[in-house]
C-alpha cells in the first residue's frame, strides 16, 4: 500500500477542497488528492497481483491472495513522479483494515491471477477511495527487493509458475528515493555524489542503464533499510540532496 504526500511523513490537506457525494468514486478520489492521503497496497492473490492504498496484492490461479505491507508515497509536485516512499506506512488500525478490505475487493473483482498495485486515498474523515490499479510489478514495490522476504518479482514468478505464494512481510522497514533528471541538465548522464551514497550503510543503488538524462526523466532509485524510521527519513533526505542526476 502506498500513501501519497508531498513530503516525507507529512499529509497536506487543503481546507478549501470539498467533495460532492454524488460524484462517482473515481472522480472523487481525484478531487480528494489535495485534501487526502494516498496509499498503495501491493498484494498477491495467487492468481493476480493487486494494489490498494498503495498496496501490493498477489493472487494465484486458485484465488489465494497475500498482501504486502502498505507504503506511504511522497510525490514530486512538479513532475508528478514518486519522490520518496516509506514502508510500512504508519496508518491507524481502522484505516489499515479498511484499505486492505477495499484492495482485496478490487483484486478479487478482477477475477484474474497476477500482481496488483492498488493506489488509494484516505481523506480527512478517514474514508478510503480507490485512485488506480496497476496489474504488474510496480515502482512502489521496488523496495521489496531488499526489504521483504519475497520480492514483488519473486512473487510474480511464483504466480506464473503456479508455485505457493511467498511471504510478503517486511524484513525491515524501508524507504525509496527516486533518481530523477535534474532541472537544467540534458545529455550524457553523470551521477554526482554517487560515491558518497555508495558508502552509506544499508543503502542500495539501482541505476536503470539509461545513458542520457533530461529534466524529470526517471533514471533509477535508491532503497534504504533500517529498523528506525528516523534513520530512514534522515538518509532519504541526505541522499536526495547528495545524489544528483546531471549531464
């Protein structure tokens, strides 16, 4: 599950945004973006991969499902791309149950095996709204490579080969920092500050092999694992200000 905010650990509501009860759910979810928190759940249902607030859920051919811990997503307000992510997200128990139940309903309703990322919003009243679903491995699940017992890629193979679903639980809490082309730079890519980041403990750099950069282009991501949420946010901010994608 992924929660969208504009800054790590901070929900940014807008007091002048209202929601009309007669507007369809999907439109209401979009309208709620400026006064709500968004989550993504990743889940496995032995047939399919599903996502809820951003929750990753997997489902197999037998209709069995597993769900990854939710993630809080913080989006770049300029490029509308994932900037930071923290998992597991810190949700109230009632919100977590509601989000997971909705994600499960979305995934089972698709009646197909696979891996699904379900993005949800939670508004200021605690209501949960579905924004979108991605029927595939997803950027919001990249942290599972290092941070979870069964990564989203391992889970997808299990679904495709009709093997038992894996363990989606986290080994340690994690954070992701997206590497995005810096404003004002286009051409052959240079990763300024990479050596310094590679020296950091429990930090894993993933570069996508793109040889040229431009403003806003996604070039890679960095995963951080730690049992301490303050350590996660500290390192995420340090990486954000140290590792620059330039030309």
